[in-house]
C-alpha cells in the first residue's frame, strides 16, 4: 500500500513510497523511498505497470511479464508463496499479454 510506479517515455521504471513487503522492487530493500528510485534488473523497456496493495507487475515491451512484492496468496504467479524483493519474470505467463491489473 502507499506506493507509486511510473514509466518514462524511454521505458525506465521508477518507484517510490512505502516498500512494505518489497512492493517497490528495490534491492537493497529500503523501508520507504521518499524520492523516485530507478527499478533495475529488467532486461527490456517497460510498457505498462500495475500496483497492488503490497505487490507490483510490469509488462515489458518485449511482452514478458515481471512481478515482485508480497506473495502470500501466490499473486505473483511464480509458483511459490515467497516474498519477492526484486522483479522476477513470470515464466508461466501466456504470450501476447496486452493488459494486466493487480488487485
């Protein structure tokens, strides 16, 4: 909760706000980011993002989907329920995703 994701025209991803449960995708994992911080570890420019209460998603321009943050209900789609501090590719995501939303 209480975090923001923003994508630049060049596809760079920035995050700020509360980093509860790794929602910002930053490593090292600060408690709070008071200024925008670049989210690294993404292999392609970002096309779309979505924020959940404590998790986030990024759809890259190459069509791959990445998730991070809280995962206690498996909401990251990674096949586990472990917290994910930094963006990780959702390997089971179907090809051709054009929209996604966190709840």
